[in-house]
C-alpha cells in the first residue's frame, strides 16, 4: 500500500481525503513517463489492488487534474491520456503524436525558443481578451519512424 506522500496535504487542501486508490494512482503516474489512459492505469493497478474499480480511477484522475497534479490530454484519439505534472522546471516539454500508431514522444528541443514566443503570445492574448492564461500545450501530429516506412 502506498504510504502518504508529499501530495497528501494537497489533497486535504482541496477537501479530499488521502485514500489508497488515490495514492496508488498518483504514485503510479509519478513513476512512469507514459501518457496513460484511465483504462491503462486501471489495468496496471488492478493486479495489485483487485478492489480498485474503473469508475474510481476515472474520478480520481479527474480530481488529480483539477488539483493540478496531472495533465490531461486528448490527442485526438477519443481517449484522454494523463501525465504526471512534475514540479521541476526542466520537466517542461511538448509532444509529437503519431497519427497511425498513436505513439507519443516527449520533446524538449527548442522549448526555450517556443516558450519565449508563447510568453509574448500569451501576454498579447491575455491583454486583448482580458483572459488569464494559466497553461498551454504544443502538439505536432504526423508519422513516427516505424509508420512512415
């Protein structure tokens, strides 16, 4: 059973309890670089926690996204994918998504240049539309090495 972690106080700060399923889901996603669907999280954890239900996984993922502990991506497949949101500055990255096999590659090439452009764009959009921008995501779609052959 996962021990209460540094995230426990954040759960309690949102009026939520630290539970075994919440801890297990958060610990699992914090230890993988994969962009996992709710079903994949469920499959991975159900072996260890047979009482864990798929509905619990969906609800917990939703809660953890609202709390800012996870990113939620759609990637155009009809199935949301989740990624742990690291607190380290060097964890910022964007995605390359293969439209044939669904492979997702994280990349950090040109992130500094992209962030400089995005910052200017965010400032202009925020001013023009009186909108408080809190985050962004850059995704490129195409074919991976295997699929383009």
